[in-house]
């Protein structure tokens, strides 16, 4: 008899209640997820801009010491044999951009003394337009 009372007194969720909760969680996920992914993409663009600015500062320091801009970003970390080199000018190895691609560096550049470009989320060179993040933009 006690077992019959326990079974009647046990409280649990019905299948309908579980389905309603799952639907609510799904709707919340559908509303929140796109906004979060948008913020992630914006954060990646800001990180790329910050890295490009760091490369620009290091390139300017290199020029002050050596008398010319580096021919490649790796020259900011490794001596190219110049006696005036006082680097490394960057504290860590050259990172990839936030999308996993190498930065493009040109010296002399088409838009200044040097050009530094991340091809952005699509990874394709758009000559500094479109999704590209470039050293000469937003200055």
C-alpha cells in the first residue's frame, strides 16, 4: 500500500511540459545566437585592426633604427643582417589574422610608406576594399 501512495505522490514532468521547455530554449537560442555571432565578427575585425596598428608601430621603430622600412613583417622579429637592427621590434612571433590567414605586407606601399592588409573573413584580396582591413583605412 505504501508503494501505491508513493507512485501517486511522485511529481514529475510530463512529455508536454518537456516539449514546451525545449521549444522555449530553441526560440531563445534562435534569437540570441545571431546577435552573438555578429559580435564575434566585430571583435575579430577590431583585433585585426589592433594587430595592424601594432605592426605599423613596430615598422616605424624599425625605420628609425635601420633607416628604411622592413621588406617583410618577419624582419621585425629577425635581423636581416643590418648592423643598425636593434630588434626584435615585436614581443612575439607574427600572428595570423583572426581568420587564420597571413597578413600581407608591402613596402613601399601603394597607399603610403608600407601597406599592411588582412583579407578579412572571406580571405580574398579586395585591394583594401570590401571586408579587407588595411593599414591606410580609418586613419
